[in-house]
C-alpha cells in the first residue's frame, strides 16, 4: 500500500482506463443482443445514454474518491495524472460513448460521418474525465480535511479534559 501511495497519480488513470475499457467492451457485447429489442429506438437510446452516463460517472467518481481517501491523492497529482490518462486512451479506446463524446461512426439524415480519430477522441475523453476527476477530488479533499479537522478538534477536547482532570 505504501508503494501505491507514492504512485497514486499513475494508479488512478490506469484503474479508470482499465475499468472503462472493460465496461465499453462489455457494453459492445451486450449491445449485439439488444439491437433488435421491442421498445422504440428513441426511448431505448435515451435509456442507454442515461445508463452509460451514470455508470461512467460512477466509475470515475468511485475510483477518484478511493484514491483520495486511501491513497492520499491530491489535486496536484490529479493534474499530473491527466497526461497519463490521455496516453492510455490514445493507445486504446474502443469506438463508443464516453460520457458526452460519441467516437464511433454515425449517420444523420443519411449523411455518413466517420469515426473520430483516436488522438481527437483521447483529447475529448481526457478533458471530460479530467473535469469529473478534478471536481470529485476537490469535494473528496474538502470532506476528508473537514473530517480530519473534526477528529483533531475532538482529540484536542479530550486531551484538554484529561489535562484538567489530572
């Protein structure tokens, strides 16, 4: 655990990237079975988008909160981890939906649009994930610092009371 704390700026992007890639691959596999479902395509598309958004936010937020609480991740180290996240998504990012970026080919009014280049997709994915990671880190750090201060306050009161008793 001591070594993970030293490398927390590498562990967080690796964890987020690995979980996201596994999720996207599973989502593609499940998508092959749900293509011919009965509900109307608009309702199914909206439900899939909401589910993807919620699950990807959960992946990012849960990983970041764990890194802040258990691995002592700081805001500065989150900023350092963003280029690593960019490189990881540049190496491998399956065409899919990443929060609000759709990197696969699509058509609109019978006009075909090609899939997004991987470098461009990496920039957009890292930008979105980075914003969520930074906001989550700010919130988690504030809560952690507040709880640390609360416990220090309680500890100081106990020490004062014990000192007065003696």
